[in-house]
């Protein structure tokens, strides 16, 4: 199915490399071992030989996405009603479809599977509006699978859709900085005793570990 019009915009966004750099399976024992060494106060891993952390240079070299530019921030959490309105406006769906999806997620989020299924029929022959809607959906799905993955790995917060309102501006954001800040927060959350899952882009963390501890690559099972 030809979708070159969508992919052209994705390539201009600065996020195209994310479509081909993800590990499908992460080494959970290895990631757990590093989470246990995470120090929230210093945002570093406490190693036997000293402190280490993931830097913006690491993000740039591993993911090849912009680390400088406009900062990504949201002043307040998105209410479900506002999320529904944003879905209607930027994805071209109906109020009923939007409400049904956020109710399914029980939060101002949408399922990644829903995004794939709902826009799977869009091709280059579709209308200009449908191409724009599908491109936004593709990019929302992309960051939901990667930079801003939640612990469930099945949904993405609708608030990120606002970043794709003007598709010509997507490449101007400091995606790498936002990804790193989000991963820091997820690592901090994962240090809590009751938390059993790690959110954030675990591919970035795993690649960073392999880069600095290559012996882990040949024997990633640390159980």
C-alpha cells in the first residue's frame, strides 16, 4: 500500500530513525539490575567505580534525533474532555469515536492498536485532509512506541498530539532532550518498591548499556 506522502513528512520531522532502531525484546534482568543502581537525587547510576548517566550526546549518537530546539513541556495534565476534543480536531474522528477510545483506556490516552487499525486504509490516493490526519496518527503512534512509551507499552497519551498540530514544525523540537527527561522520570519511578515495570524508551537504555558495557551484549541474561 503506497503511503509515500505520509513518509515524506515523517522523514522531515527528524524522527524517521525511530522507525528502525527499536529492540523488540529487552533484557529484563539487565534493565532491572541497572534500575536498582539508579539514584534519583543525582539522576545517575551508582556503579562500583563511580557515577554514570545517559547524556544528550548519547541520545544523539544512539537515536539520531534532534537534541536541541524548542523545549517540549505541558503546563498541566490534559483532561479527558480536552483529549477528546483534540482527537476530533487533529485526527478527524467523531466525538463518539474519541469518547469511546478514551473510555476504553480510562484515561486521556489512546491505544496504539486503535491508531494502527483506524488509519490503516489511508493511502496516497486519500484526500489531503486524510493524509494530514494519518500522518499525525503515525507520529503519535511512533513516539508512543518509543520516546514516550508508558509502562503498559499499549497506549499513548493524547497530550503529545498537540506537538503534531503544525507538521511543518515537528522537526524544530528538542525530541532527544524530552526523551531523556522522560526516561529519567521513569527510572526514578521504577526505584519504588511497589513498581514492577519500567516506562520510557528502554531501547535507548539498553543500547547505552551495550555501548558502555559491551560484555553485556554477549551475555545479556543476568539472572
